[in-house]
C-alpha cells in the first residue's frame, strides 16, 4: 500500500520502494503499467528525497516522449536536454564542492525555519526539476548550457513566465546560499537567464466599483461567514490568506471612533513580506463584517474557523469556494485577489499618497527612508480609506 506521507512510495519489510503508475498515454512505451524501484533505505527523509528525484526524472522523460509525439515549434532546442539524464539514482557526486541536494539541505535547514510548508515544497520542486534534467552535480559542475536547457525544458512544459521565474528564483537562492556558506568562488550559471516573464500570465483585473457595491449588498443579504470574509476584504484590500487566518482578538475597538484590524504573522498563517504586518482601519462594509464576526460567537478563537481546522490556514480552499460564488457577480478574469487591485485603484482615484496606499495594503515600498519611523498614524489611514470607499 502506498504511503500517505511520502508521495509515490510504499514500505515492504521496513524498506521504502518507489512506485508510480505509467500515464495512460505512454503505456505503449512500457511492458508494465507501474514503475517500481527499491530505494534501499528505511529513512523517510532519504526516501522522500530519492522518490522526488526519480519522479522528477520520469516527468522529464515523459515530457520528452510527449513532445516527440507532437509537432512542437522549437523542439530542436530542447530535445538534447534529456540525453543521459534518465539514470534513476540519487547518489551524491564525489567532489569537494557540495552537490545541489546538499546545497538544498543546507538552505532549508537555515532558511526554512519558521517558513510555511509551501516554501520547502517549492524549493524542493525546483531543485528536483533540475536534478531530473541534468543530474545531481557538484555546484561547480553546472554550466550555462545546463541553465539554458533548464529554461527551454520549463518552456516546453508549458509553464507560465511567472512560474519559470519562481523556479529560477529558488534555484538561484539555493545555489547562492551554499556558495556563500562554503565561501566558494564559483559563478552561479542560473543568474541572468532570459525568458519571457509575461508569457501565459493572466493579468488580474480590478473589480469595477459598481460591481463591488452589488457584491457588498449581496453579502449583507446572505449574511454568513463566507460573505463576511468577502466584505472584509472588499474594503480593506487585504490578501485572502491574511483575512482567512485572523483571530477574533485581531479586531480592535469596534465600538470606538477608530476601529481597526491587526494583520500579524502567526504559526498557522505566514505573511508574504515584512511590510505585510500592519494595522488597517475598518470602514464601510469591512467594519460591518468585523462586527458580525464578533457577534456570531462561533465558539472558536478564529474569525473564520472553517478555514482553520488544522495546523495551517487553508487559503486555497477559501479561494476556491469564494471565487466560485464571486464569478457570478464580476467580469471575466476577476477573482478575490482583484479586490486588492481595486483598493489600490480606489485610493489612487482620491489622490491618496502612494506611501499611505502602500502602508494600508502592506505593499513593500522602495527607498531607504521608508524603513525609518513607525508610519502614518491610524487616523490618517482612516481618513483616506473613508474617502476611497
């Protein structure tokens, strides 16, 4: 039986085995419908690494086979990338320079503390993509050609420009950190690799103000916790994960002249940037939603317990559910995140200074001077939000 904790593995007599079903469209290339390989380890940590490497190599090979079956423009750029890359082993290369896997381990050990699971998963995925394509080499052995082949492979897989950027960002971060830690005079060949960052990227549109008003009216009519979250975000511009992970105690002074909500880093919900930690005045429908949350007395410390039943806020579940409802009230291309774009436009429309807008939305602000002081008083933020809504 496959294990639940480590994808594509099962345990037999205490040892881990890799097991993955062959995709139906590729079964004519195999004698069996499932690939099984012993990992020769009883360690779940080692099994996870080895299984992810084998899986990445299979993905690379299967992509090659699928591309070979179709008439893809530019196939000549990528087909040589796969030669010699399918030896299914995870042995560390013999070198004084650390391998990519060793660099990843150091990076996650030092940089991964206190970071969400997605941070580790994304870093492992990017490194395993490269290992599946070019092998687990010493960092000094990776070349510019490897970097270019990696880019072409990602493009051939159909990844968007932003996804390719993320993969390169994690790779560069892992390698740069290891080179610095070990004081190695090695150039990182993955720096400065060009790709079209806008390819396939869906531009998020702001929600028109008339649609926002209509949505807010519907939220009052339905008057449940999902609609409270939508209303809260609509007049604060906060990120969905920020709102979904709030505690009731984060709402302050709801019966005063200056009610606000505290957005802080929590064990169950991280923040995107340091500037995301902030206080946002509650005005308009956001204030109504905050009061309804407190009045509801749902028996939980969380403002939205349905999205906080485990160890982490399930922002993806919230996004799927809320966007499903929202799509009936907004133009095509608009999502929950569009409220954030709309808030920036609404503040811009009343000529709100950009640094005040950045403080309200938790956007990072350029400039050395922006790091000094504690920002604008809450009353000033409230004044501009009142004008904007």
